[in-house]
């Protein structure tokens, strides 16, 4: 588009007559990169040059938290802008349009406002929770793309050093050429995404790209292992559960335990810990798989015109790498809830923001920055059935000036349990088995959690039936290994956080 044409467009659009061919001038494209199970990697163990470049050039949120450390509830919450309590989704087994309300999703909002919207790889969790269609056609202009080689995701393709057989291992470095289809799902997703980017897109577009790794099985091109030799891998600092943390806070990481290579170790259920050498090997592979995804992100970004594109990079939740004796997600600990969050906005100077924010905030933030005249309406409570209201908030004031930004900046998350003591289904209880809900609040300094009674048919909670309380001070204990809830010195802060948490959660039960 020439200069004069551009000028005419601006004038016309300002006069509320914005012809179709002009709209792309004023509307930025959006790339939404969602990495599966990528925890916030702040310890500097590994180099992620492409994610780092995005962070250095964009707005990086150093304290961003998921609403629930499980794929489907976290993704549906992030993409509808509502909490798991409002969607009544804590497992994988209901679709909000059928059971909670006909809520507008993030991609749907842009689709209904003149964008072409594309889903590549894992954006919605596949299955019932997105009606087996990734919420197509509501959310997407084209049928979502899934990489064909995903059918081999749990196949026995990992060469095992000990048994010399091909197994379904947790740790699975592979020779890509020798894979059943000669490729890996995330490589196929990258190709599909580049295909979309290299089209002649006449309309503005939102392209969501969901990479599957480092989700288990930790399968990745084996050459990435060379970038992080085992002797460079640091062990977790607190490999054991501390005695003063309530049992309900723990989970038995069955998806890790049941992979062929780990099952052979016969780790006692539920309290046995991972052998030291295996802890290092799992950490190594998780890092290597993350470097693999970082490379794919770099290749994707080389196709993106950053001057007219908003780029968001995040994950659905974190992943414990042996801290407090835990592996995988499924908890209310920081390592399971904290995610990378980078928002790169054309013309915005780079900055780092330390104020706690939530994945819920992404949707209203994008609406705020989209240039589409739209009110950002807060939902009244979880019974608010309006198609478009938000339980999160726009992060624009925070991005504009963190020091001036007032308001309640904290993150509230939750995790369900079937029992006080870890059992076979404590990782992923189905709704009908949930008896306890752990509500957790994270301020800049503290994490405070109450595990309380939950009624799975009436959807009610009882703060007086409490199964565990946790308070961690991140100033002195960023590993959350020392529960301070009974320490006298913290009595006042404990009361304050309890009141804050309850008032925030109770809003959803009015
Ligand atoms: C749900 O919302 C969509 C998109 O606005 C609309 O097409 C559909 O008819 C609605 N369904 C119901 C049952 O209201
Ligand atoms: C979910 O999928 C089914 C089967 O394809 C379809 O009949 C139903 O209308 C879908 N639900 C919604 C809310 O669109
Ligand atoms: C895309 O548009 C450009 C300029 O309008 C044109 O030269 C090019 O051939 C088009 N490419 C395709 C694949 O249609």
C-alpha cells in the first residue's frame, strides 16, 4: 500500500467508514505461541536464544501464573477469559458452551472483528473440552491443523540403553530420520504455520501455534542433548518433601512414573523419590526438548514482520523438575503454576515487569491493544452468562507504567484433589471424584494456599472444612520448601492473605 493510500485510509477509518482494504492498515496481526508444559526457566541453566530475543525486544512478565496446572482447564480459562470455577472445568470432560455458557473465545473475538484466525498444533486441548473440534467453527476461520505424526506420540520409538529395545520411555531423544513418518509433530506444525504466514493474507490474521514439547514423553531430536551435557545439569535444590507441608499438596506424578524407563525403577508409590542420576537425566532431557522448541520458535519468527505484529508467547502451566520431590504439573506450587509470558507490541519499548499477573489477563490485554473499539467489561461473578466479559484485566496500565499502576495485582490459582492422601487419581481427578479444592494466592512476595472441602454436584465450597494450609515467603524461600503457616511472626500476613484469597474466590460463589 502506497503512502497516499495509507493516508486516505487513516482519514476514512477515523471518520468511521473503514473500507475492507483499509482495515489491515490499522489492525495488527497477532501471533500467539503456546508451548505445552513449559515452565518459567529463570535459573539460567540453559540458553534459549530465540525466546530470549523475544523477551529482550518485548514486554516480559517475570511473574505470570496459570489458573490451574492442568492443560484443558488452563487453556479453556485463558482462551475464554474465565476461571476454572466459572467454566466448571477442572478435568478434561466438559465443553463450556454446553455446560457453562456460550462464552466468546479469544480467537473468536478476533474472527468476529474481521480477522482470519488459524490454529496450528495444540491450542485448545483436544477432545470433549473443545467439542472434538478445537471449538471450530466458532473460534477459527479454517479447520484447526494437527500434525499427522502426532499419532505416534506415545509409540514405542525410544531406543532404550538398558533393554536395547524400542520402548515408550519418558526420556526419548530420537533420530528424526528414523521416526515412523520421518519427522516430529512440532516440525510439521512449524511448516504449517510458515505456510499460513507466506500466504497473501489480505485480512489481518491471528495465528495460534501450539508446540507439543517439552510435554511428556520428552521426545526430541537427539542432537539437542549435546548442547546440555549431563555434567552441566544442576540438581534440584530441595529434592524431598518437607515434613511441614500438608499431604494434600502432593501428587504421585503417575504419567512420569508409568513410562517404561521410569516404571523399571520401581519407585515406591506414592512417596518414593526419583533416584539422583535419573533426576539429572530427566532435567537434561526437559532442557534439551525446550531448546528444540526454542529453535522452532526462532524459525517461525523469521517469517514474522514484527513492525505490524503483536506476538504473545506463553505456556499453559509449569512443570516440577524434582523440586519438593515432585515431577510434572498437578499442583499449586510455583514451579507448576509459573509460566513464561512475553507480549511483544509494535512500537512498545522493551521492559520487564515483576508484578504478578495471570494467564486470564492475556485476552483483555489483546482486546485493549487491538485497536478495535471495545469495552472491556468485568464479569459480575461466575454466573455471569454474557458472552463477552472478563475475569482478568488488561495489562496495558501495567505496561504503560508499572510504578504508577495501582490496583490488586496478585494471581489466584486452584487445584482439585480426590483425597487428603495422594492416591492413584490425585494428579488428574475427574469431577465426580473431586472432594477438595486448593485455592492459592500469589503476591509479589508470598504464596498462600488453603485446601478446603468442595462439593462436586452443587459446586459449593466450605472454608471451615480445611485439609491443609501453606504459606511460603519467596524472599527467603523461593523453592517453597518451608511452610510458615504456624510461625508466629507471619500470623498477620497469613490472616491478610487468607482474607484476600477468600474474598476473591467467594466472588465466584455468589
Ligand atoms: C453461541 O454463540 C455463537 C457465536 O456468537 C452463535 O452463533 C450461536 O448461535 C450461539 N449459540 C447459542 C445456543 O446461543
Ligand atoms: C458439538 O459437536 C456436536 C457434534 O459435532 C454438534 O452437534 C454440536 O452442535 C456442537 N456443539 C456446539 C455448542 O456447537
Ligand atoms: C502475492 O501478492 C504479490 C503482490 O500483490 C504477488 O506479486 C504475488 O505473486 C502473490 N503471491 C501469491 C502466492 O499469490
